[in-house]
C-alpha cells in the first residue's frame, strides 16, 4: 500500500488522504528487460512510480486547499513528473534524500 497521511501543524493525524494498493506482476527476467528497454522512453503512467502522482492528485482533490499543503516524500519519489505536478496544482513539495543532490558546490560559503 502506498498511502498519504494528513497531519495538522500540531502533528495530529486526521487520517489518510489517499491510498493506492498494487502488486508487482513481473519478477522473472526484470534485469534482462531493463537492458532492452530504455526506462526514459516508457510513459510515466505505466511505471510503478506513477502512484506518487495519483496520490498527490487524490490528496489535493480531498483537501481542496492546495496552498495550505506541503507534501513530504522519501527519496523514492525522486522523479521529474513529481517535481512538476505540485507547481501545476498550486501546492508545495519536499523530498527527503540521503545524499546531497546539488550539481555543483554552492558559492559564498
């Protein structure tokens, strides 16, 4: 299950705003398939990571006030489409990562 949990500023959880259940149907030959298919050419709607976009849209439809929301995700949500969608919906998004993702060292330190 991939879920989205709402929290108030005080940390009270009113409940889930979205939930997506899925199962992986293909296990055998996955590594072989990856060598023959360029993942950047596969539509996002067919990828497992599409659940991030679905949950964000479902949460926004339920909450109805995107300007009051900040969506927090783990490093698995590091996908281009998810960086664009919050801006399109008028909300904010934060991705937790393990390593520094800067392309270059910041100046002025």
